[in-house]
C-alpha cells in the first residue's frame, strides 16, 4: 500500500512505480513500504529469466 499521484504524464488505466523501496509489512502482512516485488509473480520470463514486471494488476482508490 503506497500513496499515488495522478499526473498527465501517465495515461489513464496505467500505474508507474519506481523500484528500490524496502519491504515493510504491517501486522496484517500488507506491505506499506512500497516494494514492487510483492506485486510480481514467481513466474520467470522465458528469454531473460527475470520476473514479469509488465503483468501486474493493482487497485487504486481515492483516499
């Protein structure tokens, strides 16, 4: 769970997130540190053998 900023630089329906935040779970196990790795699956990409960054589904709601 992290705050989001709506700008004209990101098109509607798309979320951009910087990498590099630390995993910081709360008492319910929800990450409040903004670690993108908690959103990726364990599936690796066939060519590079890395995690599949471009296939994450997120929920955005107004605070």
